[in-house]
């Protein structure tokens, strides 16, 4: 059973470009969480999704950021018109069924905005 | 004040020493998680606990719900234990459990041979 997969592992974008980060949860997991770790800072919650639904997006910046978890395929975190302050490690985690269960983390995507 | 506080922020030990990392929280929780992150690496879940004590190999995690405090202990520490250890909580408000995690700032552990 493969773990949580994220790609790309490293992504370089110039200011104003779009960044698409992908997360494939563990097999059988229907809950996905996205977290961001800014340089020299702790992890922060961004968004919680179940298949085809956004459950909690209270940690998402109001503009330029969006997330989806379609019925088929990976979860996508999309950042439009990136700025240097978006440079961070973005981690995805998944859990099987219920809230509050152990979350399994992916290896992260390191985004660098030039 | 952060909802989850860890201490110490940095910890240096000699191989073989017993290590304790502390975590205090100020919100209602459904579970507390201990995570490990190696430099430039991913995040591994070590423990999830809502009461009592759990043990896995040389790692022990305890939680005191009344005092809103948890500790992570490492016995017979080894250089390969060097990593950042992160405490996180799943909040519980009004009987509703929220899956999202709220994190402490992490404790940087360095174990010298």
C-alpha cells in the first residue's frame, strides 16, 4: 500500500505564474488536508477536503489559492499569480474515514518563487 | 499566545541520554499527535493519543488531559533521533471533532555521538 504521494517534489516558478501541487492520498483514504510550512515557521492548516467537497478552508488565503479533490484523481492545490511570499513547503496528509484519526503525511512539495 | 506550546525549542543531548520534550495546549482536543520531521524531509506520525500513555520502541508519549499537557520521551537516545519533533492537536469544540491539526513550533533535537 503506497503512502501519500505528492508531486512535484520541487517546483520553481517566477512571480505571476501559476503553481499546481498534486496529492494522491493513501488507498482507501477519503480525507485530505493541506498544510503549509513557511521558512523558519511552523506548520499551518490550509484546507480540509473530502471527495468532491471542501469541508474547511478557514486557513486558505482569500485570494489566489484554491483546492479541489475530484471524484477521480488527485487533490490539487492551485496558487495563481504566485508571489515570493508563497515560497514554502506544502504538505498533504490523508486519513481513512473519521475526523481526528491519524493523518499520514506526504513528502511535501517545496515551492520556490523567483 | 499560541494554542499549542512546546518546550524546549532546541535540545542538545549526548548519545544514550534520556530526552523529554513537553507540549502544552489551551484548547479542547479530541487527540494529540507527535510528529517527526527530518531536515528537508517529510513528516512522520509517531503517536496519536487521547489519554494515558503509548510506547513504541524507545519512544514513549504521555498525556494528562486535566492539565492539558503531553510529553514525548526518548530513551537511550541515538544520533539518528536528531530531527524536529512537533506536537499537534485535533481540536474538539462543543462536541464536534475537527480533523485539522494545530501545530506547536517544534523542538529541534540534536544528539551527538
